[in-house]
């Protein structure tokens, strides 16, 4: 029964997403093809294969962290803060996919680094989650002593955990992203949940806009937000699993 429910839920998601996203995908493909032929027809000196190689080169450079700005290129994705953020995204298994090692040595190191880093990350998240739960329990017990709500302690713990986490990890961060990235609140909220749930589609990633200047603390603070936010979300998921069981 559980397997049927699971497959049905996934099928529902597939059907809804296909209905919502497929028309936009087709429209984008047609628009791109139209731009491609207009460029070739307006600039007859360009040849199709040459243009294709240029496009592939731009895509490969972007994956390596290089973007074109006028007649120069923009670097910075592999500076220390960028590398630190990538390391966090690797061992937390978020894996945005917008940046990856391009050298053989870098790929081998990434495998070894993740092999030991992922278990270390799980242990750390568990410890952070326990500390969060302990703090919430103390607050709930304090309220119990003051207001004599003996039968409502469990509900208080879950409510405090949910409300505090919603504010710190989902509702307030989009305001920062709106300021630093120029995203709408909805886009920032979407990024927050996709990141903390480790889905990590990679369509929105902080600190990647070459037209913006980011403060040095930005990626480091977001890295800490990811760690504590994942621990909080793990607690919420645990509460949900206990409720379903």
C-alpha cells in the first residue's frame, strides 16, 4: 500500500510539472532556434559550425566559473569564499550543478573529500539538531513552569521549533537575497527551501551574478545558514515522520 501511495504521489508530481513546465520549455526552444537563425542570417560571415563551437566554449567556460563582461572575463568562483561555498554544497549533497571541478586532480580530490565529508556532515547536523531541540525543550519547559501547561509540552516543543525555524531559515533569508541578488521574495523563498532540503536544482545560486559585487562575508554566512537550516529542517521532517507513523 505504501509503495502504491509513493508511486501515485510521484506520478501526480510528474503530471502536474509536465502540464506546467512543458509549454514553457517548447516556447523557449523555439525562441532560441529563431534567435540562432536570425543571427546567422544577419551576420553572413558567421558559419553554423563556428557559432556552435563558440556557444559550446561559452557554456564550458561558464561551468568553469568564467563569464564574459564586455571585452574582459570575470573570475572569482574559485577564490577562497567560492571554494568554501562549493565545499559546503558538496558535503551537504546539495550539489547545485552550476560549478564543478574541471581538472582530473580536482575531480579525484572531490571524490575523496566527499567520501569523508558527507559522514562528517551528517554527524555535525545531528549534533546541531540535538542542540536546537535541547534549546527548544528548555524554552517549552520554562513556559510549562510559568503557565502550568503540563499536557501541552510536546505541542509547545514542536510549535516553537517550527515557528522559530520558519522565521530564521525560510521567511527572513529571502529579504537578504532580495537585497544582494536582486531576486523577488518568492524566488528567495524558493531558493531557501530547495537549498535546505538538499534538492539543489541549481537554477538559483547565490553569489553568481557577474554584474553584482558581493561582500566578503556573504558566502560564509550563507554556508552557516545552510548548516543550521538543514539541521532544523531535519527536525521538522522527523516530526512529520513520527506523525505519519
